[in-house]
């Protein structure tokens, strides 16, 4: 998806490049797709101008008072995650669910356990993690929630999220000890480090990359939430986010997840019913 040249919302803020760096553009987009891409580019410029929280690459958590409440309940999320990780090998690779991610990740070192995303909620996964589901629903404007699992050696190359109408939260759940430079995420020019029980809030519309060069797994709770915007950007953003469920990528991702979910829970049922020796 290629939009317009680099833009800056306000003097002194870093530049935000429109378009999805690191993601392959469509070879022959239809006229309707080109029109939609143009609307998204216009909306992104509008969002930068009307942000109620500025446009930094990484936010001070105090900007979002609810973040402290999420942090306080992190042990409950960690406990449910540990249960999920008992079948870590059976979890889907991120690109198996979201096929557009294949341009930046094709190995089996980035796994996920999906709860909700853009109007699609996994009822079975939320029943598996009821406390996590209760906690994430406290987040105003929740759009996506999942566990993001970086296996040892995973390096996600520099890329840019598809749309700047949402912000991202990573809550550290399993963060192995690491030597300097082994485990981090870079957002624009700022290198950040995850901490267990601590939230990291950033704008994934800036170029970012993440890596786990340790020999242990790293897991965060991965959340997207609506960026606080003033009028008229708030209304345009609401419309675009509610239309997202009808896009091919979201529909395909939902179908892929349903297929995985059916197999995952069928295997779990078979294990429960297996005769004991």
C-alpha cells in the first residue's frame, strides 16, 4: 500500500511516513481499492492533525491512566498464558492467521493466541482465558488483543503498521534476562525494552522492528486500541475501523483462525477422552 510522502503532524514531532514500509504493495489494485487507499491516506493526515495525545512514537504511560490498572492485574494474565503455552507447538504462526504478514515473517518463530480483532472475537479462546478477556475489555477503544510469542532467535524486520488510527500496547508477560542489545523493540529512533508486568505504548504507524536474540521465549499481551482524536477525525476513524472487517485481509484472517481453532480444540478434546493406561 503506497500512500503519500512523509508527513509531520506538528512542529518538533518525528515524521510519520504514510504507506506500509516492509509490506509488499498490491501489484494491480482495482479502482475501488485505489480509492479506498486514497481515503485512508487522507484519514491518516487528519488523525495527525486532530490527535488529543500528540503523535510521539512512544508514549508516556501516564497519558493513559487505565494502563496502570492493566499492569496491576498482569499476574492473572500470566497465569492463563502459562496454561496456553502448555500447547505452544500447536499455536498458529502469526502469518498463518494474517497472511499479509508473510512479507515480513514466514518462519515458525512468531506465534499467537488470538482473542479479538476488528469485530471478530474467538469465543473459545476467550473462554480459555476469561481473566485476560475481562481485563482487556477495560481498555477504551479496544480493537485487537492476543498473545504475541517470539521464539528464541526471532527478528521481525523494520516495517510500518497499516493505519495510524490505533495505538499499540505491549504488556510484558514473559521477558527473559538478556544482555544489552539481545532483546528489544525499536520504534522510529527509540529502542525500548519489555519488562514483565509493565506496559509499553507506542504508535505502530512509525517504522519499528523487534527481536529476541536470547535462547528463551518472549511473550507480550499485544493490544491495539483507538487513538484519542478530536472532531472530525474521530468520526472518520470510527467509520474506517468499522469497515475494516469487510476487507479481504480481515475476512481471510477470520477464516484461517476458525480453521485453526477447530483443529486445536478437537485435539484437546481427543486428549481429554483418551483412555488412561
